[in-house]
C-alpha cells in the first residue's frame, strides 16, 4: 500500500489536527463528521476551534485538494485505505467513558468494510480504557462487515499524545509512536505508513498488543497528572513554611534527570478535556472492572480538586469576606494558546465565587466567547487585562498567557480598587511585587 489514502472519522481537535498534518505532507485525506455545518466550515478552510497554525495549514490543504470533509462515513471509508477513528469519548457521571461515538463509528466503518474488496486498516486513535478496541470495536467491525479481523481487514490501536496549543508541532515531532496491533500485518502496515510520513524524523516506535497501547495512553496522562499533584502537594507544604518557595524546590528537583523539570509548575492544578477525564476513567475502570483500588491516582484527583479551595482561601486572606467583592479573573482557557474551557479551573473558581456572592469580571485573549455561552449574564467580560482589573478588589490569575506575564505591579495598583493578587499559576515574582508596591500578592506555594 504505497501512499495510502486516509480517512479520519471525527473532526475534533485530534481528528482535524492529525488530518491536516497528514494532508500537508501530500496524503489524500478525507475527514468525516455528522455535522453538516462543521463540514462546510472545514471545507471552506475555517477550523471549528482555535489552535495555533491550524487555520493556515487547513486553508492550504483544502486549497491544494488534499483535504476534504464529508458527512457520509461510508464514502470516507470506501474511498480510502486507512481509517483513523478519532471520535470523542466523553466522561460519564461516575468517571467512566461514554462509548456511544466509538460504537457508532465502528458500526458505520464495519458496514463500509462489508462492501469493500481490498484490504483496509482501521486505526483506533480515540482514548479508550484497556480492552475496548478488542471487545467493542473489533466485534462490531466483524459483525457489520461479515469479515474476520486480521484476515480481510486489519486493526491497530494507536494512541495520540497531542497537546492543545502545540498540536501541529506534536503531530510532526512526536516523542514516540505506539502501535497496538491485532496481527503482524496490521502493525507493519501502520508502521510503514508512519516511516513514510516521518521519513528521517521517525521517532522510536513501540509495537505491542491492543490493551497495552490503550493503557500506555492512560498511564501517560496519569503520570503527568501525578507530577502536577505532587508539586502542588509540595506547594501546600511550602505554604506552611514561611521561608520555603516551591518554584525553587521544583527547580532543585527538576535538575535531577530522573525527575526532569517539566510539569512541575505548581498552582491551580490540571484542567482540560484530557487529564481530568483520563485519570478519572482509569480510577473508575480499576475500581469497577478490575477490582483494584488505585490509591495513588485517587489521591492525585483529590489534591487537584483541593487547589481550587486553596485559591479561594488565599483570596479571602487578602480581601476578607468575598461577598459583594468585585473579583477579576485573568484567564479562562484551561491553558494558554487555546480557547478550550473544558474542565478549566477558571470554571470551578468562578462558580465558587458566584456562590459566595462575589461580582466576577473576566478576561481571556481568546476564550471569552466560550465563557459567554457558559456563564451568560452571570459574570462580566472585559476586553483587556487592564479593563478587567479596573475597580476590582482582588485578582485571581488562572491561565498563564504571555500577555499577563507582561503586567507590572503598577498595573494592578493603578487600576484596582484594592490591589490584591492570587497568582494561581505563579508567573510573577511575588517578593518583588510585595516589596515594590506593598500590596497583597500571593501564589499557591509561597
Ligand atoms: C494532555 C497531554 O499533555 C497530551 O500529551 C495528551 O495527548 C492530551 O492531554 C490528550 O490526552 O489528548 P493537554 O490536555 O493539551 O494535553 O494539556 P497539558 O499541556 O497536558 O496541560 C493539562 C493541564 O495541566 C493544564 O490545565 C495545565 O495548566 C496543567 N499543568 C500543566 C499544570 O498545572 N502544571 C504543569 O506543570 C503543567
């Protein structure tokens, strides 16, 4: 199969970034969605969400005729050789994952496979708990196609590690490629494709079985979450020791190459559509399906959710009772360089402040329109960081956007009613802020 045509079921963040990445290297890519409006947007070169660099590359690939979006999944599969499944696996109320989109995709791909004569490879990219590809995707594909997996079509589990905000970079320069395979031919077909796509930049590849590949994805995100909760625990210990500073502790341990300095930024904890969902799902799956009590991961979740209360306590420490106080929230997105607010810590902070009777005004360089559809008239929205600070009694910084790093103590003092800052991402030098301007600036972990 040289220069295979590719279909991608699902046009969310992973599906679209991956598709655009493949198309930009000359592959013929057909993405598919059930949403005609979304398909029309993509076909006109407009990404349905914000991701740095995506719009430009999408426009180029659409213009060059390398990428299109269809609403007919069968058409997508029948006209291609490889099909990546990149549909969402949202959280269920008790932490498990909802497989309805995976099941629907399996059903549609299976039907198309039944009508196809040539060999086809199906690749699971969605994050699913171990054994889902084997026990849900594979039997559905076999049933709907009336073909045996591993003989008439192949199946791989190929988790993704794209970070929002650097998704295109991660598509072109991943640390590794993980290939879980039902049989050797499936794994070899996918590895060959990646060797061609990455050429001399091919990262290390690990070939394994489906369940191990699925678990690698959960273990990866759970480890990252563990690092964050670990440093937040140390930050909370630092808070009790006047002289201790968590940033220097992180620097000190980060120089140990066995630990490394990444993901040791203490603060409000992790949010987003992946880390919270994946750790919760692994905890829930271990308890319910595997009858194993994951003590460490449960503690990781606990430490993370407590950080919000700690920030609120610090805000109270600087301005007293929060009722009736005007609180400025700098940052709404779950992290910089994205407009994504899914599971953003800002949401939990704002809800808490509203329940305390505070008046909330918020600013974010790109996420304000998402916040509007979430909070509507319940909060006020500012057009700039300075406007957000105007008249506020306390500021809680929740996202470490570059433009916030440029703010100086005088910006807080000159604009706020009562200059007080809870630096939830530890981007300022609090000593300097306190010394220079003499106002209450405090970070989690000071
Ligand atoms: C995460 C993983 O990093 C990706 O490898 C993975 O592919 C992706 O989930 C996924 O499963 O799809 P992402 O959700 O984009 O990527 O965000 P991260 O960069 O991991 O940040 C997650 C959260 O942790 C953010 O809220 C961030 O503010 C927080 N964080 C990160 C900290 O609180 N401290 C840190 O030191 C680092």
